[in-house]
């Protein structure tokens, strides 16, 4: 009698893509210059943050949600890298559906629905939240000091499953109620938009600057 696993059905897989843009050192200064000019033109930033009742973010500057529509070659190139990365994660996560497609149906269109940048002041944070109504979300670290760590300026994700009362080894994979990623220049994290996340305060010499986006992926007609 054989006890080999006949199949593992990976239902609702929760994948977080982790990428590094090797080209980042060549584009960093130009991105920061662009953001500096942007802030000068729009000193109050995103109108959502000017709402006195808004408690989602603290001690930071945030742009409007249409950064991908700005007339900038460097941003266009970066959004191309982001869209490609999101497509990679989306394809891996949807592999069992892709397997059912004909070759000519395997053509994809990635839409950037919203994108913005955030410049954190010292100790600035984003509280836990999710991005409703999209497929994939991401963060790209434009600038952060070498002193960034799990405790300093990291991005955290909160387990979307109910807590388990089991403390046995078999449930170990459920015990982690948050998972943290250290911010690093040129690093891109991609996650499903429903996943709750936030950022730990960063107190370093450099200002923490990130780009974030909400995307959807469709099959092309
Ligand atoms: Fe977010």
C-alpha cells in the first residue's frame, strides 16, 4: 500500500512577490528630483490627507493617485518594471487557470489603476489597511537608509486567516500573525490587494520614500 500524496490542492494561494531592480542606482536621483518638484507644485499633497477626520496615515507627504499619468520617462520605465513584476506574480498565482487556456489566449494586459508616492517625515507611519477593488498592490522603495531593519521602517502584512488555538508543530505555519519585510532601495514587493498591511515608523538619516500602486490584470481580446 502506497502513502504517496496523490495531489495537493493549493486553494486561494497567498503569494507575495519580492523583486530587486538592479537598475535602481541609475534612476534614484532622478526620481527624487521629480518628487521634490512635484511637492513644490502641490505642497498640500493628496486631498484625502487634508481631511481632518482621516486617520490612515501620519506624518508624511503623499501625492495624488495618478503618478503613472505624469509626463516622465523615468517613471514610465519604472512602471513598466512594476507591471512586468505584477504579471509574473499574477501568472504564478493563477497557474491552474492558465493551464486551461489555449496558447493564443495567453496574452495579458496589466492596468495600473492608481499609483502614488509617499515621503515619510521622521517617524511617519501608515496604519494597517487594504486596497479595496483591485487585484494586486505593491510598494517600491525609492530611498531608505542602510539602518532600515525589521523594526525600523519595514512593511508588515497581517495574516488573513483566523487565528489557530493549536500550538502543535503541524499548525506552526499559522502562528506568524504578521510578516515583516525590511525596506531596501530598489526592492519591490507585490501582494494581493485584499491583504492588510502597513509600515513601521522609520527614524533614519535619510527620508523614506516609496512608490505604491494598485493594478489589475486581464486577458487581452
Ligand atoms: Fe497600502
